[in-house]
C-alpha cells in the first residue's frame, strides 16, 4: 500500500510503499488484547503482602484454659479468627508475568500497525531530525501537523535533539524502532513513523 511521506514542517516528500503483510492486515481485537495483557502483566510490581499468623505482633500465650470455659478452644490471639490476627491465604509477593510466544507477539505488533493504518491514524515522516533541541520549535511543528496525542517511532537510533525537544511535551512519546510495542501504539491517537523506522520495522517483522 502506498502512502504519502511528509516533512516535519508539513511539506511533501514523496510516497512510500508499506508492506501489506505488516500494515494491511484486518486488525483482530483478540490478538491485540492478549499482547496488551501480556505487556501489562509484566509491568505489575506484585509486591502486595499481608501478615500471616506467624508474622503478626501479638502475645503467643494461650488466651485461656483448654477446657471448662464453655467456649471454643483457642491457642493465641494471632489466629485469623481474631481482630488483628494473621490473614489466612492472603496475597504474597509474586510475579504476574506469563509467557507469550515470540511469533504471537510479532503478530500483535503487525495488527497494531495495521489498526492505525486502517483508521487513517498513521503518518510517515521523512525524518525526525532537529538542529536544536528546543521544545518550543517542536511543539509548533506538531501543532502545524495537527498532532496532540502521538507516538513517534524512529529508526534504530533517535536523534538526540528531537528526543530532547520531545521530552517535555505532554502526550508525545518517542521510541526507537526496537522499542515499538502494541500498548504504546494503541494508547496514542496518532502513530508517526519515520522512513528509517518503517525500514527497521519491516526488517524486524518480515
């Protein structure tokens, strides 16, 4: 599929052929959901923790004699049945990460790119290079392009001035091609890929 290439100052820079097997698929919500879930599960800290009866701070003395009280038989006050006692089978620190095949992760990335292309929310930029790392200049260029919530994917290496200028702009993310992922693509309204980024992604996914 052919698409126009533009410059950072909104000028035209020709056209580019995008691979149909990467940018022309019919997006599948189930594939995207599984990959996003896998990404977010890896991010979870998993530090939730409660105290068991062996960890609560209370007396370990038997609270009353075993027989003759007419009540239930108890040991110490740390039992889960008592207020301030230990928690039974509560959460403990663990990893929430789970496996997802590499081929399926690649498929998810293809569907995310195709979803943006199909929705008309894909822009191909000639290059993301700036002579000076000034946020004001980049913000002005983005306003001229009509971009508010966007993800910019460059080639293997980011232009240092562009990355510096983008750092303080709310709603703008900048990633090298190897950092391209389904969650970040879907969470932004517009996907902007440089020509170098297109080449790198096609080499990675073909």
